[in-house]
C-alpha cells in the first residue's frame, strides 16, 4: 500500500469535516503528525481545482478567527463561503461553541 504524503493526509482529514462544522489548524496537525503552520501553509497553497475538492474553508484558528483574512482575497472568499453556509460569525471569527468539530479518533473515523 502506498504511503500517503503529508498533504494527502491533511486534505483527507479536511474532507471529513461535516457541513456546518469547522476545526482548527492545530487539531489537524495533531492527527497527521505535523504542526499548525504546516497545515496552514498546505491549505493556503491550494489551487482552484483542489479548493473545489475539499472544504478548506472549514479550517480556522483555534479561537475561530478566519486567519486567511491576512491573505486578502482568499480570506475574504473563506468568510463569504462561511456566511453563505450559515455559520454563526462574530466579527471575523466562527462561533466555535456552536460549530467546532473534533472527529472521533477512538473509533477510527479519522484514520488514513
């Protein structure tokens, strides 16, 4: 069996985030054995095709802040998509009390 690359693992986990839920960079990093900055770097580097295949916009900072806003247009796009999907936003942050998702690692639903 082929070993998944770190990018494939990150995108595989991001693809499992359910609708109306978000998770944070550090959570993904802990599952895939990386760090939060690397997860952010991978997601910020997605091309248009990749962005259409995974719900990248469902990954925010641990506080709920839409950190991609620092990137300009991509961050504005992320915020717009979250608004269109009816996420509860407080300023530039997602309400983590309402939308946080941390998959069930114990039951293996996050294994690659």
